[in-house]
């Protein structure tokens, strides 16, 4: 539309000079600091485990990541969006283990008599992961700095109170009010789940970026999304039939506790009805189209080794 207006000698709707000066780039500034602690047990008495905890902070100019070109929302001041990276997690904990159960004589491979073969050879293993939430931003128009629909992206609004006071847990039975968070109203077949107990109040605790006074967007002071935890576990048995032939049976349990991890909600000035509404669960990447949910998944296996 603006191109046609230019041909007619009319004033364009967008700031064409600024529009053309936006820069799409792989460059940018990032900053990572972290403390990593590891506790490792070498195999003894049939048990081995590895526990790792990371306490970290990663900041950047909102240029996404190394394999995706990003756009400065303000090419005149790249640091306007300097704040926590989209993948910043303050706390990360991972624990993995393998344990040969002490059952039967020669329990490790189920050798010896048939009784020992039946009772022995059992083992269990698992991976437990727990992460704190990712940064979330209440966003406004993508054209705060004059960018058009191609260049520019939603800009983080400024919180007027400490965002940590909002909490980051799942609240049930939330109906919303004043048109804010109302799409989750259970009476209208909504989930009733919301990141906030009172989404309208939280919505009112943010204001638009004021170009004349704000040195940074709200991205410098984000809300934090929902935490994550999950345990995958396996129970198996290896039995030696002869010196060279054995078989192994396994039962793998993904999300063994059937714990629901939700996807962070939308927080946008332009989508008031869905503000904070939680409607989607996180689906692990190893699920196919017929198992498109995050519930417990059990997999049985039988393997001959020779």
C-alpha cells in the first residue's frame, strides 16, 4: 500500500527512512555467566550416577540464536532490548543413574542356576530433569520504533511493579475479567488455567514503552514462565542363556509420574482475551503424531544378543 502511495506522491503511512535502515544480522552482543557443579559416582556395588546443577544467567540483544538471523528493534540503539535471552534458565538440574539390583546369585547377568537366572540380572535406570522457567514478556505493537510489518517485532512493555510478585505457577478456575484472560473461562469451555490468579490486575501493572524516557524495553525485567520437571525410567533384565547368547527384556517409562508440563501462555497487549491463559501441554520431541501429548508413555522391548 505504501509503495502505491509513494507513486502517487502521497505521504506514506510508515516511516520509510527508518524502515529501510533496520538491520537484519547475525551479529550482536551476548553475555553468559554460570556456575556448574557435578557429583559423579563411578560404578561400584552395581550403582553409578551423575548429578549436575547449573546456576546461570545469559543476556543478549534479542537477536535470537546463532543459526537464525535476528532484527534489532531499534538499529540506532541495539541495547534497547538488552536483557535475559529467550533460552535463559536460572536453575538447571539433571540426574541420571544405572543400578544393578542385588537379586540372585551372580545377579549382574543372571548366571548360575535357573533360580538365579530368574531372580538375577535385573537393573533399573533413569533420567530426572528439572528447570526453572524461561523469561516471558508482556508485549505491545511491533512498530514502537517505527518499523513496519516486515521489520520489527513485538516490544516488551514496562512493568510498574516487581514482576517477581506475580508468581509463576498454574492457577485453576480463573475466569478472567474486563475482557482480559476471559478465553480461559470454564463456562465457555476454556481450561480455567492461567499463569495469574487475577490476569486483569497483572495486565494493569504494565505500561507502553515511552520513547522519550525509557532507555530499555520491558525485556530487561521479565516475568518468568512455568518451571519444568520430568522423570524417565527403565526396568530391565539381562539373562545369559549360554556363554555367548543372552536376551534382554526392558520396560521404558517416559514421564513415569504422568506429570503435566504446560507451555507458557501468550502475554500480549493485542490479545487481551488470552492473556495468561494456559491451554497447551508440552509435548516431548520423541512423540509421533499419534501420541501428540505429554502423558506417560510405556515402551516394551525384547532383544537377543549373540
